[in-house]
């Protein structure tokens, strides 16, 4: 329970910091594909298949905060994809949400008997990789911070420890897949934290800070972000 609470607090902090960074830098702070799978999972396990108790309250809180992240995508997303007109971007984002929800529902039903364990850890592996891809595509720390990276790493690590300390039917989740997902998330999240720290250090002229100082008056795209 202690690690479950820690996971809930850390990921809540991640969402709040990501909303703040998106508003501050006039962009989105979570890759759009990751956001689509994330909010799909939270809607499904907050309202469609609620687990009850503390975890359900956390899922509802996360879903509401993810709505704030969706706002930053709708508000600033077209600027990040200059090769897409708003008439293309908004329907494409809506289609992405629909595909993500259908995929989450099918994967949960067929792989996890309607539970959210495999889909949660699997989507987190993808999310961890997509954060690195977003950093590489932007070429700066715009829309990112060490606080986001650190709380994301701690929250997912706490979730992994929580599942491996259980001695109830969750024992069946101790197979190789969840072990792989847990290790992959930790490695990718740690890599993102270290690389982002190096980028911010360089942007601040060799001084350490939680956020960098790239040009923020206008969103500049340093490469295609189609993958993120």
C-alpha cells in the first residue's frame, strides 16, 4: 500500500508539472501518442472498469489531470506540427484517441481478463521511449523539466515494486513480461532524466537548474515530431 500511495503521489505530481510546463512554454509536455494511450487507460479504469477503493480515486484524479494535458495539445499542438493544418490536426488527434481507447480495451480484455496491469506497464514502456524521442525531436528542454522526469521515474518504479510485493492473486503477474516492462521503464526513465539534465545544463551555460532556458517566445520545431 505504501508503494501504491507513492506511485499515486508521484504520478499526480508528474501531471501537474507537465500541465505547468506546457502552459509555460506554450506547447505540450507529454508526447501525443503517450497521452492518448494514457488517458484511454485512465478513462477505462476510472469509469468503465473501476477497481474501487483508493486506486479508483487515483485513476479519476489522473484522468482529470490528463484532460488538462489534452487542453495543451489542442491549444498548442498545431504549432508543433507545421506540416498539418488545423483541419487535419484536430480530426487526426480525435482519431488517435479513438484508436488508443479501442486498443487498450482489446489488450486488456484479451491479455489481462479485463484488468489493467499489462496495459498499464506496457503503455509505460512506450511512454518512456516517447519522452526520449520528444527530447531528441525538439532538440531542447522546451516543455520539459527535471521535476517531470524525476517524478515519472519514481512513480513507475514504485508501481513496479508494489506489484512484486503482493502475495495475493497478483502472483500470476510475476512472469517475464512484467519483469521486462519494469526494467525497461526504469532504464528508459533514468536515461531520459540523465539526458535531459545534460541538455538543461548546457542551455543554462553550465549552471544546474530544474528547467532550461531555450527560446520560449515561439515554439520552434527542430525536426519531425510525428513519432511522438
